[in-house]
């Protein structure tokens, strides 16, 4: 049978011991053309994450369409156009309503790049002045990086990690080998400890205290400068995320008049921040609790 379209005659020859007979049927077979099935733009494409891509098939009023991804029909994708939002191999099946013939196009491969946006911290992001935390995004030798603080680019900070020493909101602009860019998640860094305010004879002046030993185990000691007393002071313990975890019990120490004990045995090992204050002011000190 011919692979070309058109109308074809059929000749039937019957042979037996009695002889043979021939039957000719004119225009008995009609072969119809398949419709064209093409996708534009042609070729394969690599796209940036978060974007979309419009595919268009050849069309006229006699044609219907069904888009496929990896050979599987995409539900509802029956227009002459289809907007792609994910990687895959896309085809379109075109059917001619007049002939009932269908044809499936060649595949078009589309790849959306992936840029990891997670940001990790090497330790607590709330700390005292003079400390720091290393912020990092996923390392890839094909990527380039630019860190920014409070939306302002940080000159020369072009590695996948950055040592943050100041309060602020940090992000990293990540650019892949295709020129696609993405902002990392944000990291909030806080300086929560005041500088020492010096000795004070009474609590009516600036509130201040020191805390030791470092690390502490079951009890930590709070010491006030000079002859200051605890008076109506309050104390609260926070984790590195700024969540209140304890309002500790404070007892007097038998060693010094201006020294008190803070009960920390219920705390898990780790870094905490003790906030103490009165009606005049407050100050935060780092507390390190060791495992028992």
C-alpha cells in the first residue's frame, strides 16, 4: 500500500482449477494526509527558575490539539498554546477534524535550572559585640555570589560564605552558569549584649552584672559591681533564637554579699543569653551551659 495520500484502485484476481477471474474496483482506497504537527520556538531551551515559557503549535480552524509531557497527556492542555512552568520533554498531538487523522510532533526538551536558596548559620545569630557568625549558601563552582546587608551590596563579599559581625538582615544573590539569579533566604543577625557599663555602687544607676563560671553546669553566679545589691532586679534567660526559656530562681551566695546563684540545671547544654534589669535599665550577658 502506498504511503502517499490520494485515491487508489484495487484489482482482485481470483484463481482456481476452473480458471481465474479479475475484479477491478476504481477509487476503492483513499489515503488521507496527516496534519502537520510543529512546536515553536524550535530547539531545546534552558530557563531560569520561577519563569514560564510559551509553546505554540501550528493551528487552523480544522485542527485540535493535545499537549503531552513525557508522552502522557496533560489534562486540560488542549489549546494551540501551552505555558510551561516545569522541566520536561513536551510534544503536541494535532488532529484534523475533517479527516480524523492525527500526528504527534517531535519532542521539545525544556530544562529549568535549580538554584538552592537555603542559608545556614555556623552558630547563634544573636550574640555579643565582638562575636560573629558565618552565614553560608550551597557552594557550586559554576555559581557566583554577592552578599548584601539590609538590601545594600557588601563590596568584595563574593564567596558562598560570609562572616557577619553586625546586626542586620543578610541575603546572598546567587547567579548560576546560565545567568539566572536568585536571592537566598534571609538571615537576621542581632547584637544583643551591651558593652560593660563599669562599676556602679547602687542599682539606682545603670544596671550591670557579670555571670560566671564559663561554662556553667548546675548553677551560675551573678555578681554585681561594687556594693550593688539585687534589689528589685529581674532576670530572664533566652535561647539564641530570642525565645524566653526560663525565669530563673535567684538565691543568695554565701561567699559574697553582692553575689547570687542562678539555677540552670534544667537547661540543656548550649549557649543562652541572660537578660537582667530594673526600672532604670537592662543588660544582656552570654551564658554557656555544659552537659552534666
